[in-house]
C-alpha cells in the first residue's frame, strides 16, 4: 500500500475484465507514501541490507520527474497468462489517459524483459538504478502524444 495504494483512493487503479492484469497509476502530484516505505524497510529488511535499500530509494528520487506526470509504480499480469498481450493492452489504456491529459508518463522497469514492451510504447530509458547486491531497475519516461 505504501508504494501504490493511493491509486485506489484516486480512482486510478485499472484492471482488465476478469483481472488477468492490473495497473496502479498515481495521478500528477500524488506520490507514494515515503514515510510508510521507510518504515516498511526498517521493519522488514535486515540491518545489513537496509542501507542499500535506502540508497536505492534515493537513486529512484533522482530520476523521478519534477514536472507533473502520471506515475506507474505497479503493473502485474497473472503469471499463467503472460505473453497474451494483457500487459500491452492495460498499458495502452493508461497511456491514453496520459495523452488526453497531455502529461508525461513515468515508471521504473523492474524486469529487463519488459524493456522492449515499454520502448515500443514510446518510453525512453533515463538510466539505471542499482545499489549493493540489488538487481538493476530502469527509470523510463514517455512524452504525451
């Protein structure tokens, strides 16, 4: 809830019929609950890894756009239904809203296998985020069309 729960409060959680895929978009000026995220890290991450995790969040903040934008902190597809185009369909629905609002779309790709999908949809990589033993994630932005 700390990362994307506000999507429910703002009516920006989306799903396909039957729920094969869901997306939690945060509207412009709505941010994840940073205090709740830090508390969660302190309660659940070992002391040995906590510094890396907080450094990871700090790097994420450097890439997060300053201009108004729609933020996609979470999208998921039922693992048994991957590869059927559900993620693409759901992304296109969310991006249509970004385009109609003339707003930038922003996300952090946590799975390198999804980079080509996001790039086909118009996202550009802004860099890479990595701390300690963590895998890299890729901040990406897409200008409105």
